[in-house]
C-alpha cells in the first residue's frame, strides 16, 4: 500500500510538472505575440504618420504650378501651402568643431 501511494504521488508530481511546463510555454508564446502586436502597432502608427505627411505635402487635386507668364512676371498661379517653421540654430544645435582639426591646422601653418 505504501508503494502504491509513492507511485501515485510520483505520478501526480510528474503530471503537475508537465502542466507547469505547458503553462510556461504558453506564457512565453503569449509574451512573444504581445511584443509582435506592439511592434505592428508602432509600425502602423509610423505608416499613418508618413501617409499624413505625404498627403499634406501634395497639392490639392486639380491644381497645377505654372511658370510666370511671359512679359508679366508678377502674375503667378500659386498653390497654397501651409507655412512651416524654419529650424533655427542655437548654441546647442550649431555644429561643433573637433579639437583635433584645430590642432592639425596650426601644425600645417
């Protein structure tokens, strides 16, 4: 009877460990697909942004740019566009000179 009890307990532990492995595998798969969904969501957001930017940059349908008429340079048929801010340089965005380049020039002179 003691031997049967030990076999039953061992069998129960093996079944529990098998179910724990399956649960762990399912959890890993779920995390993998969650990451895939997040990645696709980011790609989708990026592509929507690109589409919006491309649509904003294209002129409305039916409008054309035309060159100035000969003899009347002040007449233009312009496409209306949104004004865009011009980036400005300040001390944090200005290009910095490498110290090596400054020393090399002094040596050449």
